[in-house]
């Protein structure tokens, strides 16, 4: 990939003469003025020359395109390599494929599955969780994912992480977070599963555990109070929870309706972790926007999802990851390993059926189960399941942006956020090239170039 070419003005100034004329006031003024002059200027305009452009919405790529960026937004997308005499910065990506920043709709930035995962909740402080979350966030951005939807965290750290990324204290993607997931007592996201009651207590709506409509409404309002962007529920059992069933329904229809209705009052959409068929059907009927995993999807559930406009977020990478861990022996508790061996194959099979039936599908990995920064491996699993490469890319760009109701994300078009990535090679011919992102820009700022973290200006 060609190296970035940069041109910028130079500043020089002497305060000696000024000091002579204004000896009593110059010290503070000089310090302030010198700091301003020595601060690297913001690029007024950035021009990117893209050899190939996949814009996130069109079904065909374009060749030789000029993208103009100002104030973190795309202000122009033109055919050919236009000449700019006054552009502050020229980024030459003529040998690369340029795309919108990718969107992962299912991450867990406060967590990464490993041998100590089941004991770390007793040993890790909130500060330690938060610090590691910052590392995971940076890895995710450097992998080309400029936006994520985080679905279930510890101690609401992703709310603080989101805000500190926005304020520039931490490097990471844009985050839309649910905060803590909602569960029923003994359900998949009950934080006390598998532990002695006298040691773990009996959590309630504040901790995300509900029983009945009133609890459900209170739990949603707590998430609003905590600063969440959406609501995540665990509508069925799960794989990693220390509980026997991975697919039984765990919310009543009344509880689901209370969650969705209250969420809508606050402008939240609802994402539903759901493996089992009955739990999927109940959640979709109640009005959730996305079904996460969908392992035991059947034809009835698929038809209902199409009718209601609910999206499947398949998380195939998570299925592959837990199957591999279960086969290692000792990596997962026995009750968890048994469930893990069942889900991987079914996830892949029913993803393929859902795509063939026309169920809306949006990209999500469940990263945190898999390693953060490996998110793009999901693309290969989707393509192997029968989805064309361009459709898979759109599921992580314009389709994912539609789920978030963020039309200025997931596309390369005038007015969109300047979230861009570039890869060497053609992902339409070899989807695996998306696993080696060479260039990352978010909101007009370059975070990675020539395959390495960008140097500060």
C-alpha cells in the first residue's frame, strides 16, 4: 500500500520584540500563543484516492474514486482521481480496496473467554475490568470495526468506555451498549448461576434479574438510568451459563411485552439472546428487533422473523469457538461443554437455511467468546454458509447501520461519518483479506495506516 502523503503549513514566531514593548503582560500571553502555534493543526480537508471502493450499499464496486473528508464527515465521493491544490492531506490508497468502517452488532468488550473466566468475577475489580475493556476496544478498532453494539457487560463498564472513547481518552470504536443484560431468576444472564445462594445473594431488577412485568419495567428503567443505548435480554438458556438447558424459554410472554413496551417508551430497541425455537418465537412476537444466535431456528420462526422484520445476528464465530474449547477437555465446565458441542453445527446449518429463506441477517460475532480483534473471521463462516461476499460485507455495513438506526454509518456517501477502512486485495474474491485490515479511519482521524498503528501528529 502506498504511503500517506502529507502537506501542512509551518509556523515560526519570535516573541523577543513583543517582550520589549509589553514586558509586564507578555509572559502569559506568550505561553498561550506559543502553545496554540505549536499545536499540530487539524486537517481542514483530507482527500483519499481509492483504487477500488465498496461503498456498503451498492452491489458492485467502483474503481478509481476520490473521497473528500472535512470535519469528520464525507463531503464528496467522485469518479476518478481529482486534483486538489489546497488539500491539507492526501491519502493514497490506489492499490487498496476501501470500504466503510465495519460494524459488529454483538460484542462483549468487558470480557474475554479463557481458563480463568469462571473465577475472575470473584477476583477482578471493576477497575481491572475497565482497563482490560480499553485494550479490547483498541484491538477491535484496529481490526477495522469502527462501530460495535455491546450486548451485556460487567459493572456497566461499557457505558463509561463509550463515553471516554467519545471524549478522546481511550482509543476504540463507536459503542452502542446495553449495559447489563436482563434475565429471569436462574436464566442465562443471572450473575449468580452456579454459585451458593448464601454467597451470591438473590439479585433483582437493579442487577438485571426480573420476575414479572413490574420487575421487567423497573429493570429497563434502571438501564436507562445507567446510560444504556438499548436493551439486551436473554430470552432462552445459553451455552456458557452454568445451567443444564441451553435452549428453554426463560421469559413469559407478559414479561417480554413489558420489556419491549417499556424499552420503546425510552427509544430503545431490544436485542434478544435466543437459541431455542419457543424463546425465539415469543421474543419476535413481542417485538424485539434482533435475535442473537438463533441456533434452533425452524421454519415457523424464520417466517415470523420475515413478517416482523426481525434480524438474525448469527454469531457463527462464537459457535466455532466454544466447540473447539469443548473438544479440548477441561477448558469448560462439563455442563457447559455438553451444550457447546451441540450448538456449533446447528448454528451453521440454520444460518444457511435462514439466508435461503430471506430472513434479514446482520453481522455479529459475540466477540469476547472469541478473541477481540478476530471479528472478521465471521465473514468466512458466513460465506461458507452460502452467503455471497458482497452480501456478507453489507451485513456489516449498511444493514448493521439500519439496525442501529444510524444512516450515516456503514456507507461511503456524502454526509456520512468518515469511518473508512482499506485492505490489500479483493474481498469479493477472497473474503479472508478482511482479516488483515491495513488502514483504519474513524470520524476522519487515522488510527492505522500501512498495517500499523498511526503515529500521533
